[in-house]
C-alpha cells in the first residue's frame, strides 16, 4: 500500500483532500500547554485533561507511523453572515447547517479504513478520529500538506479555502509523508481586525474565552453579561474571521446533500426558533452538529440574540407567556437570559420611543 494508493481510495470514498503526515511530535503541538496556561481554554477542561496525549499521536496509537489526514469541503451556496442584514436572522455557523459531520465524516473515515484493511494483506493498527479525539488535527493536516494554519487558527487550503471538515486515521502503516504546506497569510491581518471581540490576541493565538463560538457553544452555564451584546444574533458559532479571509473569497462549494442546509436551519428566524417546542428543538439538535450546545444552551443563545436583534418580532416572541411545551425557557439559567433580553428590549424601545410599527425596535 503506497501513499498514492491511500489517496486514490480516499478520493473514491468521497474525501476532497488527503495527505500523509509522519506520526511525530511536531513543535507546534507543544503550544497547547502555553495556551492553556494563559487561561485561553476557559471551561474546555477536556483540553487540559488530554493535553499530554495531544502532544504526540503515539500516545494515542503507540505503534503509529503515519497520520492519514482527510479534508471534506462543506461550504454551500448561501451568503456569509456578514452579508446578512436582517436582525431576525438566526446566525448559525455554516458547518452546522447540514447533517452532523461527526456522524457523516466519521462513517466515511471508517469506510476508508475498511477499504485499507481489505487492500493490505498484513494486519495493522489504526484509529479514526473526527474532531472529538485527543488529536490536534490542524497541525497534522498542515504537516500532511492539506493547508496551512492561518492567523485565525483555521486550516486553509490555497484553492479550496477553509470551510473544511478534518478527520484522520492514525495508523501503524509506514506511508511516504507529504511535504508540509507553507504559511500563505503573509502580511494580511484581516481576520484579526474583523473579530468583533478581539479574540485573536495575536496572530495564531486565539483567546477562546472571548470568542463568540466558545460563548455560544462551549460554556454550559450563564453567558457573562458584559459579553452578551457582542454575540449579536449569533445562536451557534461565529464565522466572521473565516468569511473575511481572502482565501474564502471564492471558495470551493460542496453539492453533497449531507451539507446542504436542512429545512429547519436554512436561513432560520430567531422568533421562529424561540417559538418551537422543546421536543421540536431537541429533535433538531439531535440531527445536527449543534447538539453540543444542548437544549438549554440553544434556548439561552436564542434569548440573547432576540435581545440583541431588537426587532418587534423579537419583542413579541419573548413577551409571550410560557407554554407547557417549552419548559426549557423556565430553567433558571435560561430564565435569567430571558429577563436580560426583555430588559434590553424594553430599554432600547423606551430609549428610541419606537412605537411606529417599524420592524426594528430601536
Ligand atoms: S470565530 Fe468570531 S469571535 Fe471567534 S475569533 Fe473568529 S471572528 Fe472572533
Ligand atoms: S484573513 Fe488573512 S491573516 Fe487571516 S487567516 Fe486569512 S489570509 Fe491569514
């Protein structure tokens, strides 16, 4: 089995990119400790728990010789969030619009491994990961030649852009490695300038505790009040630092049905999301990559977004009496955000004296 054979099988299995990195402890893998020491990981304690394993894939598969790094384009034909000028639009990271990539890419990565096992006579060790394993997959992807890690910390392919799901097979197979991709950010700083919360503290260094993706996805309890206004109408994740990247000006698009926006999430409305029953929202989360936020996390985010969107539709939705099929709205953590949103809406409406019927409340 040669590296070229692996890449041919990866293409046949549906991957857009495939490269091979040696299973080594690259210097970049060591930055994680320093980053965690600075407190930039916030509540993501699983990162500290797995830091040692993340420093070398041989801690995960002791016989590892190669990392087969795989890329899947998920970008679809929809406007960027920075082009959406509608305060009732529920902004959701584009990676979460379709099916849950953990499931779909996971199945495809396992399918590729099955094909490798069928093609190689001798038994070999291998383990597949999609995002959730103790693996710093962007570092391995860069060393496998799939792209470079941009100043926004995303992996960027020079032609396809950065809307990529990454997965990998860590294996004992000795495969010819690819040359690492070189940095092509140059003097550009667009992502750093565009970040609404200054979360990119310096090139390649992201303070997750300031990042809107962290605030809307990773934290389980209350969102710090001072940070709520910056969330705007984002209810799951943030794509701004990728949207402004010149390498995403005309990126690759996928026509894979798995990544097309589902009816539920295609240009979703905040007021509509808010009115959905818990049962309906739970089912929606179950099918998508948004399940990480949990039902109460999503309710919390929608409440904050309604307060920030400040439309009359938002004010009407959040003023409605509680209904028996939306008990999550009364969870103490969520209820506190609902109160915050109501106060914010009331203050903005009072301030503007807006009772004109204009759709924007301030
Ligand atoms: S995802 Fe959004 S908040 Fe986070 S670093 Fe990028 S632009 Fe900033
Ligand atoms: S916006 Fe510029 S600096 Fe940021 S990742 Fe893209 S090319 Fe690099």
